[in-house]
C-alpha cells in the first residue's frame, strides 16, 4: 500500500494523481497473505506501444485475489530516466513489492529495482532482461524473427528526437495477433510512442535480476522480441520460466489469466 508520509514533497497535479491511485489500492492492500503476513504490492510496468490499460484484465484478477496493485505510467523516454521515475514511485509504496515489466518495461525494472530491498521478485512478461551494456534493439537482433522494424512509423519531435509508433494498420499482426480484432484496433489507436533513442540506450549499472529472483513468461509466437531471445535472457538470469505457446507480444491481454497466475506464483514465493 502507499506510504503517505512522503506525500508532502509532491505538489500540484502529481499529488492529485498519486492520491487518486492510492484510493484504488488502499482496500486491497488490507488483504493478508495465507501465512498471516502482508501480501506484496504488485507494480505493473507497461512497455512501448502500450499503456497501463493493457493490464486491466490482469489487474482485475489480482485485485479479486486480494493483491494491492499499482500501475506505473512508464514515460518511454529512456531506460535511465524511466527507471528513475519508477524508483520514485517505489519509494511511495510500503512493504514487499513484486515488480512486473512487459517488453521494454523489463529493461526499466531491471535498472529500477537494483538495491531496493522491498522488491522481492521480478516478473518479466515477454520482456527484456538486459545485461549491463546491452540495449533492447541489440537483444532483439541477437536472434532472427523480429519484424518490428518494418512496422514502425517515425514522428519527428522538437529537439531532433523521434517518436516511434507501430503503424495502426499493422498493429494486430505485429503486436497482438491473438487478440480479438476489435480490441486490437483500440489498442492500436491508444498506443503510446517510445523515443527511438530509448530502444538503443544501453543499460547502465548492475541489473537487479542478478540479486532478485526473477520469473519470465515467454510469448511463444512473439514478433517483437523473438522467443529465442526471450529464452536466452531467461536462461542467463536463471529465471523461473513458463512458455505460452502461440502467444503474441500482447500475451498479458490474450492470456490474462495465465499472466495473473504467473505473477501470483511469484508473489506466493516471496512468502516462503
């Protein structure tokens, strides 16, 4: 649940947003684990070309099962800056945390959780587990199978930066092939862009998966991050691994019950 003692340092719209979010998780946060201890708060971090609404079905299942849930509004501007923003959010949460990242969000949680003793488990969902000095684009290219590059649209931004979107006409086949067409169309419109430089930014500093137990849900028909790349990273990190055969990059939507159960498995393990 949220800590309130630090809220005085936050003003204006940010304070309003955090206060509103706190209301959504306060009651679930009262739930207790089976051993009588506090259930960990699940923090969900979306990746590129998505927003927190993609977690809705997973969030509902977690809340129904008594887990406090917080959705991180990942800025998608760069690994270091996005990780810093997530670390700030984590300081407002008391008690144990299970930190979940999808896709590029995996790079963010790997950086943000380093040294945070409240984070008890890292859950990667069709995600990157970079080593220091590695980038998302480099890891995707390490194995054949990604068709993301051909599906991207570039939008120039002030200051010489470039935002990347997935072409809405290609979104379903690229990102969400096993999601119903109508639903995938909505996600294609609602998608949030990532700064192109973020995908090439090399992860700096020690990565949290070296010291925090990790879990990796692998999407077996992923066209963004090749399954072979996901398996390589999971094996390297000695992650607890589950493969969802035939799943697209949006496995957390098409297989929301499986995703929620996998997260809860990690949460239960924190109590052992």
